[in-house]
C-alpha cells in the first residue's frame, strides 16, 4: 500500500500535507485509512454485484490501488463489457432466427 504522505499531497484534494498529519487540513480526509470501496476487495465486490464497469471510477480515484492494477482493472472491465455486448448480440440473433422460423411454420432448432 502506498502511503499518500510520501508524495506530500492529500490523496483526495491534492493539497500539501505535512508528514506528521493524520488528517488533511483542508478536506479532512484520513491520510492512512481509506474507505472500503477504495480497497481491492471493495472494487471487486462493487464490480460484480452492483456497478459493473462503472466501478472503474472508484478504482481510478483509489489511493490504495497501484497504477498497474488500475490499468489491469480497466482492461478486465473492457474485456468483460465486450463479451457481454457480444453475448447479447448472439442471443438477439438466435431469438430473431427462431422467431423468423416460427413465422414460417418451423420449430426452432433444438425443439
Ligand atoms: Zn485533502
């Protein structure tokens, strides 16, 4: 975990913080403990159960997650979104073909 004090700036408001500060003097953010939704497990839980690819906004704001991990999350979200869209297109085509067959009096394949 990277300490936000190393850069000398608050992770939230980007203003200067002294090394002995535990809270930002400007925005009041804790400088050593971060909300659960900025942790790796929080990002994953929110991605799979609530926000989907929109959780990337939290991942990129997180002071805990490294730059490489942020790019990994972004690539994973892009891949999963692509697969989801392609899956929806395949289901649409399958249903469309089945409906066209039904209109011509044929049973869909597999029935
Ligand atoms: Zn601050």
